[in-house]
């Protein structure tokens, strides 16, 4: 698990070939996540208020960038917790394990969403106009 914490997540989004052992199995959970993100963004009160006020809604790229930064911050927090546990600054093993698992799940979800986006892009490129 420690190699995951040392990877810069934003570079993985730009260079997916950095993960040679990545399992390309279809992820139905990624489908539901992308659909729920779209539905929650459209139905949130803040989105409705900003649309009513004439404010420009957040772009798709900024949403993805925020998600990548969130995953990166979770991974850094997990590294800090692991470091504290290894140096003896804390004896709270539970908190360290929760942080590591949270960052691992967030990273896996981000990779699956990226896979789904790449598959969608490839499918669009295969369409005949």
C-alpha cells in the first residue's frame, strides 16, 4: 500500500500507462457514480441557485480537477498517518488504517472513472458521422 501514497495522482490522470498492471474489468459502480454525479449536480440547490442567478456553472474539467485534488489530499493524509504510526507519534492504529483504506478506495474509484471516460472517448471516436 505504501507505493500508492507516493504516486502523484494528477500525473496518473495525464499518463494512465503508468499503471501497467491495471485490471481493465468493467465497473458498473463507476457507471452509477458518473450518473449520480450528473444527477446530484443538476438537482443540488446550489446548482439551481447559481443557474438562476446567471452564474456560470462549474466546468467538467474543473470538476475532474477537484476530484483528483481530493484523492491526492486523501493519499497525503494517509501518508502522514502512516508516518506518525511508524515513528511512534501516535498509537492509534485504527485511524491510520482508516485513512489508508479511504485513500485506497478513493484512488481505485478515480481509476475506474478514468477508465470509463477513456472507454467513452474511444467509443465516440469509433462512431461514423
